[in-house]
């Protein structure tokens, strides 16, 4: 468990569990996860990361899939 996403972006993860309230008018999930997503883009392809969304709402995965 970390306090900020920047703290978490220093290593590879097999799973990322997102358990926070979705308020896209304030900040989108991809914007919130941007430091971690940049790290995932540079990860080896043989070590994929699953992002698990435990959030409220319908279609909450759409923004993240597009990112």
C-alpha cells in the first residue's frame, strides 16, 4: 500500500488493484494512474500487468482502455 501513485511507480506489478471512487469530472482514472501507466509502457512484454477496477459506475473501464 502506498500514499501516492508516484510512490508505487518504482517497480513492476503483476496486478494493480484500483479501489477508489470514480469522479471523472475531477480526474479520470488514466490521469490519476499516469505515472504508473508510463512505467507499464516500458515494462517487458513477457511480464504483463492486470489492472483490476473495483470502482463505482458503468463503463468505468472505457477511459483506461483508451489510454
